[in-house]
C-alpha cells in the first residue's frame, strides 16, 4: 500500500474492481489458516519504512498524507496481529531467505542483531506504529548506531 499514492489502494473499481480488491494482500486470512507470512518491502516503489509496513499489516490503512483517493481500508482482510506482523518481519523472513539458522530470533549461537525502540509497538495505538524510531542498533553484538538520547 503505497504512501506515495502509487499503489492500488483506494478507488478499488478504478484498478482492480471490487471483487479482486477485497482479496488484495490476504495476509490475515492466510495467517489465520496457518500459513507462514514473510514481510518485505516494495522499495523503491514505496518508502523504505518497515514501521509503516508493520502498521499497514495490522491496520490495513494508509498514511493520512497519502490523499483522499488512498484512504480506504485495504480490502476485507482482517490484517495481522502485532505479534504476527513482527514474526513476519523477523523470524519468517529469515526462514524465507534460508537464514533462520543464523538470524531472525535472539537465541544462543545466532547473530546478535537487534534494535532498541522508542516505544513498545505491542502496546501503543496501532495507528502510531509507523512513528516508531530506532534508538540503538546492534549488529553481531556490536553497537553500530545509537541516537543522541541513548548513551553508548
């Protein structure tokens, strides 16, 4: 769902017709049936912003800045829970890339890559997930990024 208005959301009849539009990106339906959902990005078509993608996966709604034509809910899919969306971005994406032995979760023997966030995305209102900021990034057990307000 493009924040820039280049996607297929809004005015469903204009691009896909109502029958096809109601089934666009059925991640919630598929997850409910037991499918493993892996998340990625449509960059460079859409902004490279996984927090926006996570918010859309949960709410099925675009950014208010996308314009009136793109404010409709994306199809009839129920969306993912926050836990399902986080798993899709981490563990399931690692599995899809055949990297799950080394990445995707914090476990002994895996690479210690993690981020510290400015909010708990499991507890804030869902429409605020896209505003999440990374305070610290750890790759291979080393701090590679730290925001000013967090000390090293």
